[in-house]
C-alpha cells in the first residue's frame, strides 16, 4: 500500500471561508486537504443571511468587499441552482433628510471603489418598493449586490475544489496546531499527525481553541424567516444606520435588514449581542427586530413567521477579519474573524490566502488584515 501524498495545504474548517480557500488553493494546482469537525457549512455559514454586499465601514472593508463581490460575480454563471444566487441589489434606506444628505458621500465612496450606485428620491424609492412605509427620504441603490444560500454555496466551493483534487474529511477535528503540522482526530477517534507545507485555520469562532490568544469572540445574531410572499419586496433593504449597529460592540443592537429569497420568503434581520455561546432565542431582541422591520414595512405585520434561529459571527475588536500568516507559528495561516460579512468576503479572503501561499502579490493591500497587526481591546458588552 502506498501512503497518500503529503498535502501542500491543510485547511481547518469547511465553512464558507475554508471552502473558498480550498477552491482558490486547488485552482493553484496545490494538493489540498480540508477537514471539518462537524458538518461542512454547518457553523456560522448555515446561520447567515447570504447577502453579498459591498460595505464601507472602513477603506479596508470597502476594498475587500468590493473585490469579493467581483469574485462572486465571476463565479455566478457556474454556481449550481441550489446556491440560489440572484442579483436583487441593495437599497440603503435613508429614513430622514439628514440621512438622505449622507447618501452623496456614500455614493462617491462606492464610485471610487468601482461600485455602481444611484440615489433614489422619496418617490422613486416608493415606486421601487411599494410596501415600504411612506415618508422615507430616499435610498442609495447598489444594483450589483447579490443574495445566495450560504451552506449550498460552501458545498459548491468544496465540490469544485474536490473536482480539482482536494480531499474533504467530514467529522475530522483538529486538536493541536504546530509549525506546518496538525493533529487530527477522525470520526472514529483515530488520531493522526498531518504535515503540510501550509496550514490554514478557518475555524470561525472556534479559532481561539487552536490559536490561543487570537482576538475572536462569538457575536450572536437572530434571523426570522416568513412564509412565501412573492413580490412583497424586490431588493435587499438595509437601513443606513446598519453600519453603526455592526460597528459598535457595546450592548445589544438591532437594525432593519430585509432580504427577498428566491422562494418568495422574506428573511428578517438583524441583531447583534455578546452573549457567549448561548444560542437560545432572546424574545426581547426578536420583538425589537420584528417591530423595527414592521415600522419600515407595515405589510409585514400580516405575514406569518415560520422559523427563528440564531448564529454566531466570529468578531474581532477592530471589525476586520484576520487573513494572513500567524507570526508565532511558521507555515500557519489564519482566515477567520469575518463577523457579519464572511459570506461576502470569503472569496476575497481566499484570494489573499492563495496569493500569500503562492508567493504572489496580493490583489488588494493585505496589510489591514494581517493577523500580526496591533489589536485594540475588545469593547465590553
Ligand atoms: C445572523 C447572521 C447573519 C449573517 N448574514 C450575513 C450576510 O448577509 N452576509 C455576509 O457576508 N455574512 C453574513 N453573516 C456572517 C457569516 O455568516 C460569517 O462571517 C461566516 O459564515 C463565517 O464563515 P467561517 O467559514 O469563518 O465560519 P463557520 O461557518 O463557522 O465555519 C467554521 C467551520 O470550522 C469548523 N471547525 C471549528 N473548529 C474546528 C476544528 N478544531 N477542527 C475542524 N473543524 C473545525 C466548524 O465545524 C465550522 O464548520 C451572518 C452571520 C450571522 C450569524
């Protein structure tokens, strides 16, 4: 019997980020082994909304999300139907005149990043989304933002990597990480040491259990999904204040965020709180979230909600993911800490990891994402 060839890269975690890394690295002709302790795409990826959105909380976030959306666009024609990939665009809703006047700057910022966006006034917004309440000041429409179904997109990326020779091990947990080395415990309890040219840790909120001291904490979010109401809304709707809710770590917060699914269902988000790993539904937060959604779209009051769930975003203190080499362990790379934007930024993160491992220039400035950067202290809840 001949031993399997030593992998060039081992990836820990087959969520959307690990899956995108596996695909990007397999396309580099590298031998990839990817393992997941649970079910691929079953972590934060299964809980996410699947909004592929360009966000501008910081210049680095804008650069990574714009690159990532471009990479999703390149994949769009090849994704399976099960990925439910669509391009409904995003409407950033300005509720007040003050918010409306901020749209010019946001549009200019997007324009400089090569992202198309147009300002809609009160009447044009009402015509585009007739079920929104009257009297909203307007919106910024970003037509090329997308929506997909995250766990199936992760599965598609894994299958595409496997087609290029990658190996996926389900139920295989990494227990210890060394320089270019990993201890794996298989589903039967068998322990194995795997050596590879590079080890990529894409373990989401579990990354600190493998890389002690790394600054990632779980940030809980709730989502509610309705029964089918085709035509109730057309674009992903996000209130302009969403970025403030996402940025500030202090206290629990909710923001208006609605997504049309290809099934005709409506996904209602979103909330943020630091609650450890308590996955239970917090009724007060759900009430607040739904009330906010109904305040923006009164027609939702007559809709049936069929399921509510929670998930944990892997959050970092400076709101940027950790992508790049881990300074304390040569041969170990991190791709984790994507908070509420990891479905979007999985493709760009994978491009940065693939360029780094292949020794090529990065497609955007990788410095803001380096895991070795100085990190502020995590804000208290
Ligand atoms: C409510 C909510 C809404 C969201 N909406 C959006 C959105 O609209 N758009 C967007 O871009 N993002 C969104 N996100 C964020 C997004 O879901 C996450 O950023 C993203 O899924 C993180 O992916 P990941 O691969 O890093 O982590 P995960 O999906 O959690 O994957 C990590 C994987 O690592 C595995 N693992 C852990 N430890 C080990 C180990 N020791 N050995 C082997 N495997 C291990 C786990 O089993 C898991 O499968 C949302 C998140 C939430 C919670």
